[in-house]
C-alpha cells in the first residue's frame, strides 16, 4: 500500500480502522432493540388494537418524520428573492474555484457522446474534463480517438488535451471498478473542485456554473449535490416508468434538501456531485471496496469538515 491516497484511507476509514463505539450509541441501540422486542411481543400476548403496537409505533414515527421533512423543506415554497435567498446573495463571494469534471466510464460508448456534448455546451466551461476509462472493451477507444480528437495514452496514463476540445483528457486504466477510476482521476487532476458525473448523465447548460457558484458563495462548502431526474425511452412503458422514477427522485431530493437545512445531509449522489478536491484527498478518496462509494465518502467528509472547523454544508444545484 504505497499509494498515499490508500494510506490515508487505511488510517481514517471506519471500515478499515473502526473507531470505538461511544457508550451513548450503545445505549441508544440497545434501547431501540428492547423497544422493538416489547412491541413485537405484544402481537403474540395481547389482543385488540394494542396487539398492533409495532405497526402503530411505525406509523407514528413515519408521520413525525414526514412532518419534519415537510417543515424543513417549506423554504422551497418561498418566491425567489425572499429573506434567506437575499442573505445568501449578500454574502461577499469568494473566488470561484477551478472546476474539473470526472466521467467514470466502463463500456459506455453508446451514451458517452451525449454526456460529452452536454459538457461541451456548458455556460461555465470546466477547466478539465477527464474520461476515466475503466478498462472499456467496447467502442470507447475508437470514439475518443476518432470523434473527440484524443490520442491513446496507453494504459495507466492520461492523454494530452484533445485537439478539438482543449479541456478534454482521456485517462486509460485497467478495469478496477468505478471507485478506483475516480481515485486515479483525482490524482491526475489539479483543479480546486471536482465534479463527478456518470457516463449517462445529461447535464443542463448551467450545471457547471451552478456548482462553481455554490462553492464561491460558501467558503466552508465541502460537497454539493445536484438535482437528478431520470429520462427513459419514449415508448408507452418507458414514459410510465419514467413518471414513477421521477416522483421517487424528486421526493428523495426534497428530503435531502430538508436534511441539508438540518445540518444532517448524509447522501450526495455521485451521478451529479461536486467536492473540494483537497478535502476528498484528505480523507483518502473513494473506497474501492464499498458498493456505495459516494454515500460512504460523505460520512468521511462530514467527519473531516467538523474536525477541520469547516462546518458541514450541502446545496442542491
């Protein structure tokens, strides 16, 4: 483990080096288990409505949770320009950080051109766009060399800028998974902020500008989330499933906005997210052994931001 990023991860990852569990946490977990056992036992030893103690307790809990989220998210109903928004805009802006975009791709030649086209049309052009090619065996290489003006750099290396798009680079890697591809791109880049997008993410033209503005408004901001909505095919079944997926996504992002306002946001989707690069490097990057590398990273970033005195902030761009 000679890689400095791996060494940092081994030192601070709670998966690799689990910290001791506080007594308060142990007491809370044991109390919840005991309460659950009592409520569950009621279904076997009691009759009538009290036998439904577990279900009733869950309904009460879920109702209170939904009510809390609705209360925190009420700011979304305010017209633009009301006091909170005016206060944010009145803060003296800090210098916009340089922004790089990582597109981790494994056999994504069929959708990658659309994602790249959206990146090339951004109102705020990112200083770097790195295609982290995770050992693709489809037509990705041909696409990047013939369509995007890149030269094959050889495995383990990053190409020179594209002759057609000066901010586009190709990082060619052996297949090792998305987290390893993201970490390799992080090491190769030099921008102050990095944005991760999936190879099938279609960005709005002002997406990069929104992310850069978020970091310039909040000097303590470590991670920023973008709003995602799914796009399915135009068939009847595709539109039907798209409606349900969009409902689920919008509901989830409203919840994330609410938890952000409560200083408790613990999930930033890697399909459209931005991070301060030095903060991600300081916590060891993405964990290659975790199936939800974006979710796990946020927990380490939160601990880092608190210990570094940065606070914790999230935003929906």
